[in-house]
């Protein structure tokens, strides 16, 4: 996975540029979540989250609010930690 991230980073303003993109994605998720009505936030949707080649969540029905919260609280920070580790190693 790390070799793939390095390759992607080379074409996207480096790893720091990728970190910026992740933070923008987290902000966008927060913005979308804040716009949902109570009914929309409670509506279940099938969720599939893939990290690398592993399906972390695979077609689990979750309310929108929970799906967005999980992504913002767990999935994106895991990617940020990986990228930050690559930045620290230089």
C-alpha cells in the first residue's frame, strides 16, 4: 500500500498535497452531514468501504449519519496517519 501511495503522491503535489485532499474530504463530509434533515440522517443506505484491497465495510446497511460519521472519524484519519507516517520518514 505504501508504495502505491508514494506513486500517487508523486503526481499530486507530494504526500503533503494528498494530506490536504484528505482534510478537504473530511470537511466536505462534515458539511454534508450538517445539511441532512433528521429523516435523511436516519435513512439506511448500503455502505461499502474499501481500504487497499480489503472491504472494511461490505454492503452493511447504516443510517447516513452513522456512515458519514464512521468515515470522518475512522476511515479518513487512518489514511491521514498513514500519509503522515510517510511524511515523517521523508
